[in-house]
C-alpha cells in the first residue's frame, strides 16, 4: 500500500507516483517508513498499556465470552470515532490535540524510542502515562501544561470516586459482593456494554493523539486506510491475550470482575474524561485519571465496607503511584537525552567521514 502524507509541514508527498530528485525521494521515503513503523509500534503499545483503563473492566467481566466478540465491538467504535474525526476535522483524527505539536522535519529515529520503551514497560505490567512518554519527546515545552491538566484530572477523579462510592458502597457494592455467585440480571450486560462504548469513545478522543503523532497532521485516504487496518489487527492481539500482564492492575482491585461494578467504574471514568475533553484540547494523562478514580474507590470501599485494611489499601495506591511516577521520570529522561544523543551522533558523522576520506587518500 502506498502511503500519502498530506501535511502543511511537509507538503504533499506521494511515494512512487511523482518523480523527485534521488536525495529528496530517499529522504521522504525514509521519513514515511519511520512514521509508519512508529505508528504501528505506538498503536499496539499505547492501547496495550492503556487497555487497563478503558477495556480492563470490560475484559475482566466478560471472560466467558469469545475474545473476537469483544474485539468486534471495540473495533466498531474505534472505526466510528476515527472516521468521524477524520471527516469533520478535515483529515485530523486527533481531534485537534496535535495542533500545538507540528510534525518533525525530518522525522528522526529518536521518535521510535518512546513507544519501544513503552512496549517493554507494558510487558512487565507497569502502567505509565502514554501521553507523557510519547508526546514529551515531540513537544517538551508542553510538558508543564500536560502535567497540570493530568494532576487536576487525578484530583477530580479521586474526589469524585470517594463521594460516589461513599454513597454507593453499602447501597449497591455490598449487595454486588454478597451476590457475586449469582448471575447478574440481563440488563446489566446491556448497561456494561453501553458504558464501555461510552468510555472507549471518550478515551479515543483524548488519546488518539498519542498514536497519530506519528502520522501526517492531515491524513490522506491511504493513510486512514493504513491506520484502520493496523489498529484493527493489533487490537485483535490485545483482545486475544485478554489484556496481558497490565490487566492485573484492574483485577487486583475490589470486585472489578463483577459486571455491575465494572459498569459503574466505566460510566464514572467516561464522565470525567468527557468533562476534561470539553474543558481544553491540551493532551492529558488518562492513566492518572483512571488510577485516581480507582484510588478514591478503594479508600471509600475500605472505610464503608472494610473490604481490606486501610494500610493495605494505602500501600496498593502507593505502588500504583510509584509506577506512574516511574513512567513520568522515564518520559522526561528520554525527552532530554534522545535529542542530545542524536545531535552528538550527527556531529560525529562528519568527523568519521573525514577520517575515512583521509585513510582512502593514503
């Protein structure tokens, strides 16, 4: 499939359909190849790491269903959100969240490092902020704004969860726990699938920027088709493995495998994301929002239901916080170190070439 990059930063580029000087053609081909590779790695690693937020409760409470049924549902929503955004935003599937992050020119190999690091962290079951890890290298000057919005998101989600679950813990959650061995009424299944669809769409609108930062800011039809195909195939693997190691962050929380509890979590999380989506287009860490929601929920459940000792609850929240803080530290380190490494290699290249030329002359 030929990939077309229609973008104001790099002009319209068509590989194989337009004659260009050899050097220009080679540089543009290399740029597009790196972008396509980065897009593919980011598509898998970001969704695999963030699956615990949006699809984690969906997967854990639907373990009895074939994975491909869940996959078809999620991919259908993904396609709807992507295509709708592409149509109404003039080819921009990131919903304007990349307006302040231009496409790098030229597109360097250093931008492939963050999604590879994210992939390694995901395989170890460590939840990190994909927004910080991926976008910081593209626009380090935006880190402060993204952190401010993300911290506010954590606080709002934490406080909202405490209020919500103080009210619901004895009214609903206790009954859910006591009747966990019984099959939930059929309407809960419909509500849970509805809540997942709502949450998944809100997450996509927020976090698609982390993936499409590797694509032209205005997608051609060919780029859109490439994105749809790659993301569908990589989502299939994520669903087939039921979320992988990262899913343990969800299943370790109180009663999250109950479809009724999962439904409430999804609606609450989606509502918080909706509020912040309308507030501003600055990218934010949805991971921080989700962990804030789970933290507030666990504290309320510990107080109201004595579901686990408060010391154990605080320790679990602290471990989750340590993991996302580690991810933030890695993000900042990469944003600082990678450009300096690339610059050092570029300075060293002419020296190496000059030495080789001298040696050849001798």
